[in-house]
């Protein structure tokens, strides 16, 4: 399976900016995925957490993982989204260096990214509004991702107050997020 095939088999991706799909809408295509939330802004908080993620990806026979900007969410006027291929043998410094090529001060602008591999049993959506990461995966990977990111349950209860603030108490947006990600 190519990285492009995986992207379109895991995520809903629009090439037309005005048709962009992003949370609280459902960005994943897989009906059999379970969803978990973590605080966003980055893929990992520490080198240890990053290496746990890389070890998980290695178990899934991933050689690399990919990061693709959700072009529909960018405030910049550009035609091609940011894309990078990152080896699972990398460290957090390497990842940060790749990301700094896109945004020297990563996380200060409201960009959203699809993170995925060739194995279509998982994907991570990094979003800046709300500033959360959404992990979508098959049932057999839930425990692994929960341990990597220290997620209790699906993560929603620990982030509910934060998400409510991010959505400015808009109960309709919050309910849409809950419904679309089975929280």
C-alpha cells in the first residue's frame, strides 16, 4: 500500500480549501476505528514518549510515517500542502527539525496535520483548533496507544473542560465532536 493510498483509506481529505474537513467533523473514514483524544500542539511531549510511539509503529511493520498538512485548514495561500516522510528510526529532534522546515515556530499558527503510515489500521490527526490530537485505530491498538499517550478511557473526560473553552462553550460543536468520535 502506498502512502497516498493509506491517506485516502484512513482520512477524508479535500483538495479544495473551501470543502475542508476538520474537527468537530469526522476526519477519519474507517468505520471500525476507536477514537482517543490527547492534548495537542505536538506529536509527543518527550523523547521517551516519541520512542514509545516509534516502537509501536515498528511493531506494525512501519518503516516510515508521514505527515501531511490539511491544506483546507491553513491560513496561508498555497497550492501544495506540507508533506514529510519520517523514518521510525528517528528521534524527536529529527521530527522537530523536519517540522521546523514547515513552521519555524511549530504550533503557533492554526495548522492541522494528518499523521499516518502504510498500515491503514491507525492514524493521528493533529489539530490546532481545538488544540487536541485525535488518535484513530483498530480495536487491537487501543491499549498500545493509550499507554503511549497516557490516555484514560477515550481521553475526552480529562479534556472536556479544555475543549469546552476552545469551542467557546459552543454546545453544538462539542456535541458534534462527541457524536463523530463516539466519545
